């Protein structure tokens, strides 16, 4: 029995379920939370601290030692301290030589230092293998287990084996590691948590700007004008009526702006005769935030639907309808059903319903969980073909709603047209140019350019991949 039991000890130590010991420098909130999470996943944890009195704070089942003693017990050391406290690591250079140092720090400002914290750490401890990771995960998420919002962990480093070791630890914690390359990417990774919706800034600012403009535009036409000329107080319009005009207008313009940069890019490629020339920075940024533009547009369209649903229960609408009925009774007048108006009304509603349905479909397919399960051709079909169909339906919805109002002089208050007329400018331009671009005489050379062909100085075209001079 003694022989068998002694043989079982090394088997347990070499078991594939046995996790390697991890050292954590720092006993702050993040260090303790990360240590507790790793301990739950089977990693033996040893903390390195300058203050032994913090032993009551560390998770039970872990060990608290000095920095030197803790570093000697593990090959992977997580540096969970701020950059300004890195200096003590120079004294441990010999102990840390050949070990993997994982920098998890963040700064208070974007580009606060000339180099990233991870690169600075590599300068202080040149013999260690530096890896940047875990800086995009919060201590609260680690403690509460709600990792849905921060499940991705960006990892970078110059040593591939060290990165793989860290990425394996990330996986054991139930997180998703994303290899970002060498340590040069650390600066971008450190800036990432400090950015507040970087891809949403332009769409949101644009939506707020358009909403503000059309709100005051409608306020002038529908509230101030009647008060000045007819002494009628329609100030209550600012609660539902005006927002219900602003929301569809902003949604339609934003939807058109989703497809406008693609058209501009196509025109530039036709003009240059090549796809291997960079677009202007403003166009690049515009194209990168098209998904966010579309989702903001969908939010405004959804608000328009909600506002429209409450129209029948509004006091003003019920009062106006009752007054119309009473007026017919008093005057003994019955207005016959107008079949043309019936067609216009039903067509307007049907176009809106279909457009909103496809709008929602576009939003659903933009979700990563959905887009990851379709191939590129399927995704392009939905986002491009069905996207333009959505724009056509929503534009037609607005045109049918307006009918012939743009021909009625009384609709121009203070020479200002209806707000919906202004909303049609961008969508109509986009659809008109797109209609021209699909002509075979234009679509064919554009397709060839996007497949790698280039137009030389003489105006002929030749394949880029077969031109040895071009590939140099």
C-alpha cells in the first residue's frame, strides 16, 4: 500500500487537470478579484505584496509572500499594480529573468505616456517575457461573474510561447482570448478601455444634430407660425406630434447615410481606375461606423412606430374626430368614401410596415451572433440588396405620405416646405446614383476594378495580379 500510495503522488502532480501556479503582484481590487477567479478555476495562487498586513484581504486558499518569494514560486506573474509603482521590479531582475510578466494596467488618459505600460515594463525588466492582457476586464465583472459585457481579452506580446500560456489561462477562466500580435499593439489595447463608444460618437452626434435641427424647424412651422398668424396655441405638439415627425425623418436620413459612403467609394474607384488607392480618412471613418449609423436609425424608426401607435388615444385626435362627426350631423352632410384616398392610405401604411420589417431584419443580421453564422455572400445580400430595398420602401413610404402636398402653396409656411420634403433629399440622391451605377456599362468596369484590375495611363485595363511591375 505504501508503494502504491507513493506512486500516486507524481501522477496527481502530472495530471492534465492540475493547473500551474500563478503569482500576482498587488493585492488591490483587481488583483484580489483575478486571484479569486483563478483559484475557482483550479490555479494555485500566490500573492506578492510589500505589506504582510493585507493577508486578511486576500482570498482564502491563497498564499501571501514578499515579492521575491512569490516570484520564485511561479513562472507566470501578473503585475496588477499601477505604472508609477513599477520601479521595485528592477531589484527583482534576476528572479524575473525568463519568467512571463503579464501587465494588466490601464492609464487615466489616452496616450498618457510616450510608450505603453507594457513596453515600459519590458524596458525595466529586459530579461522577462512581457505579455499584455486582462486590462479590458473589470474587477466587478470578475467578482460578480457577469462577463457577458467583457468576455473578450486582448492579448499581445513578442514571445509566442508566453502568449499561448497566458491565453490558455484566459480560456480556463471562461473568457475569450484575442491575439493582437506583438507588444507594439499594447498601446492600442491600453487605450481601448478609455474610449467612450468610439464608433458610436459620430452616429450619435449626427443623430442629435439632425434631431435638434428638425425639431426647431417643425416648431417654427407647426407651433410658432399658427400662433403668430391665427393666434392658435399648438404648444402641446412638442410632446408627441413634433417628435413623431422628427423620428422618421432622422431614421430615413441616417439609413441613406449608411449607403452613401459606399456610393462615394464606388465613384472614387471608377475615377481612379483602381481599388489599391486609399480613400480619404473621413470616408474611411464614415464607412467603419455604418453599422452604428444603421442601428441608430433603427432606434429612431422604432420610436416612430411607438409614437404612431398612440395616435388614436390622443385627446387632440379624439377631439378633432368627434368635432368632424358632429359637424356632419349638424349640417346633415355625409362625405362619400374616396377610393383614391383609401388606396393612398393603405399603400402608405403597407410600405411603412414592410420597410420597418426589413429594417429590423437588417438590425438582427448585424448582431455578431447572427453574422458569424452566415457566409460573406449571404451577409452581403442582406446588408446590401435588402438594405437598398429597405431604403426604397422607406422612401416610398414618405413620398406616398406626402402625396401632392408639395404642390399646395399653403403647405409652405414662411416659405418653408414640410420637414418630410427635406428628408427625401439624401435618400433620393443615394437611390438615383445607385440606379445609375447598376447600369451594365458602369457596373461591369466597377466589378472588374474591385476584382483587382487597374486602368493604366492609356485607358486600357490589365489584371493587377499578373502585372509583375505593379506587385513590386
